[in-house]
């Protein structure tokens, strides 16, 4: 677009936007004649993808703002009206800037279309929204969040009646309807919507039910009642929604919960962290420091919308001020939870006849080995928890029973009453698990090493490479095309024995997806997957060693293999960017 076209588009947006802050924010850009900023705001429209919207907050068509939220919700409303006579939608939001405003705008659009909106009066974790959709038998759900993205971002995720994020055919149907919406947006004043019964604020009833669901995840409630007071937990919600529920449910079990005071209050600017992502070590730095000071047994952190969980544990069995903490990554915590859940349910006689375990294709194979050792059938799905939720839905008619599932990006679920990853119930189970192993004179690190000895040592890395600017997508596409058309014969000096191209759905049995996997002759797996929400490619690598070997030596050898694999990945990226 040339300068004249950019300014014309800006004026058009200003005529459509209803909120003074966003109108003025864009007007300032026009007044400064900032053509670069205008170009970034209008060279494309923020697209409604298979999960919803996510982008930078601000005025413009390539930004998240009230108009874009209204437009997306009008498309959703149009789709709902095509599929049901009397629809309803549950809306939740997190602590990000303008989340409450965007949630309210979505409710106004739904009400104006005759669709009842159930709106939480304050921030709530995403998994509580998933539960609420099912509990209220709603047609759909909306969460206003950008998960763990930087503070300048916000977003909008859509769920369907099963409580899971939208999957085919609903995702494509909603996308089509959103694309048809231009300026034909219906709005109703909030007071009028409430008077007409088209907007209902929900709080304590759903909160109480959700807390009960979390407690029902307990495998050994008597253990918690008898020994809960022996466990000390330091917790950070990273300025997000985790603090709304988790401290209360742990406290009711007698567990001492110490929140990081600087990070306890909701704040969409996330002032104490570079990124509010428990996958990153820096995000848990303050919690670990407090854990040392308080001699905690466990440090836990959740992301802003309360669906991801990160933990750290003392390296030594006896807590002390000088005790160092070790971070447990997503694959490791998933393995520990799978081990605890399957082992406990078998011992307690509560393992179902046809147990099922679900993980994503980039999650460690160690978890599959654990689940299958207890007789579970293990399923791989594409990256994204919505595919795990969809599999749970399939189990309702297949006769199988979902027991546990998760993804390497710190997301886990141990109940079918919720259909999205849940950091709250996972944290609850993690505390119980730590307490259980403690009563057996073991730490979580001790148990993890035992798992490695039994099933073999596994280690994974994630290499994320960003491709910025308008040319970034072309570079990403070019790299994926070269890897697909001319696949490498070796990675990190290890021969490639097989290539799995997930574009070819008939070959993988999964929906078509722009993902490549290279299976190496030593059992290592290297995956290339462009992000669906950010201009980057994520490379996942997993290496393994056979069970029964000396652990420290094995760790060093596997580490060397991963270093060599990463060096190859770096060469791919460097070549693509030239």
C-alpha cells in the first residue's frame, strides 16, 4: 500500500472504532506521519485463524482492538445462528491490558444477536472457562488472552460446546463467517443486555464447582489431609489468573502456600519478568529466590491465563537457605505426572479397563512408554491442546477412558471434565505427588532418575527461530519448502532413516499440517513446525539412550548429540536467511 492508501485505510478504521483510546492512539500515529507504523497496522488484516486471534494491541486492522473483537464476535454469532436456534456463549478473560474491555465488547455483540452471554465479573483461568462451557451447556466459549506472549499482545480464543478449542468443521465455518463481516456489526448496551436476560454475570457457582473438580483430581486425598501441612510451596501467578484459585485449593488441603508478593497482583504489563512464560527460567527467578529464603519444598509458577505450569525443586533432600533449586521442564514434569497417575490408579484399583493416554507429536516418547507399561493405549496428536480435547471427545463413544495427557509446552490435564490444559489442577496433583514421594523418602528428582533407569534416558530441546518483517513469512516458507523437497540425509551427523510429512494426512492418520519430522537411525526425532501465532519456526529435538546405563555418562552423551543436532538446525536457518 502507498502512503495515500495507508492513510485512507486509517481514516476508515477511525470511523468504525467506537473506543476513544484506540481512536486517539491511531490519530497520534497519523499526526506524527509515522508511515512505518501505519504500514505495519494496515498492510494486512489480523486474521482469524483456527484458534482465534492474537496480535499487538492498538488501533488498526492489523491490531487487536474493540473493532476487531466486535468483528470476530459478529462472525462467531453468525455461525452460531446457523447451527442452533438459541445459542449461548461463556466469556472469560485474563489479566492482560484491555482484556476486560474486549470481553465486554464480545458480550455486547452476542446479546445484540440474541445469543445469551455468560460473563465472569473478573479474571479467571482459561481451564475454568472450558469447564464452564460444559457445565452451562453453552454453545461456545471465548477467552480473551494472549497466553504467555509479551505484554503488548492480546488475543481471543474460541471454544465449542465440548469445552475444547474449535476444531473441524467448526473452525473453518467460523473463519468463513468472520471473513464475511465488514461493518455489519450489531451492538447492544450492556445495561439493556442484562435487563433482557441476554447477559448474565457468573461467578461463585462456577468457581465453587471448578474448585471441586480440581479436588476430585486427587488420587490420595487422605494423604493430603494427614500430611498436607508438611509441604511448603512457593507460588507465582506471574501477574495472572493462577492466584484466583490455586492458593485457595492448596490451602484447603493444609498446604502452606507462599505467593511471590511482587507478582501476586494481576498486571497486564508484567513488570517483573521479561516474559510471563513459566517455560523460561527467568520467569521463575523471583519465585526460586523466595523458595530458597523460605526453605520451600516446591516452587510453582503459572502463566497469565493459568493453563501452563512450571516448577522447580530443591536439589538436596534437606531444605536450607543455601539449597539450589533445579527447574523441571515440561517433558520431565509430564513424565513424572504420568508415572504418578498410572502407578497410583493401578495400586488403588481405579485404573479403568481401557485406559487412554494422549500426547502431542513433539512431546517426549518417554511418557508413551510409561503409559503403555500400565496397559494404556497411547495416542499421538498434532501440536495444540485442542487435538487432545478432540480425542477425549472421541473416547466418549469408543469405550476408552481418558486418564492423562499433555504437551511438552508445560500443559497437562488429568480429568475429562475440563477440555484444555489446566495449570491449576496440574499444580494440585504435582503438590500431592511431591508429598507422596516425600513420604517414601524420595524427592521428585530421585523419582525422575528412577524413571530414567527403568525406561531409558530422554532429553529434549526446543530451538525457536524468529523471521521478522514482511519478508519473514517468505523466508519461513522457503525453508520449510527446501526441507520438504530436498530433505537432509543426516542431522547432527546421524543418518536420517525416515521422514514424516504431516502435510500428507493419509500417511500420518492425522489432519494435514505443515510439520516435518526426521526420524534418525539412533531413535532421535527432529521436528520442524512453523508457529501458528508468531513469525517463527520451532525445531524440536529429542534424543534417547537405552535403560540400565550409568546415568551421568548417558546424560553427557545425549547432550553431545543434541548439541550437534542444534548446530545443524542453525545452519538450516542461516542458509535460509542469506
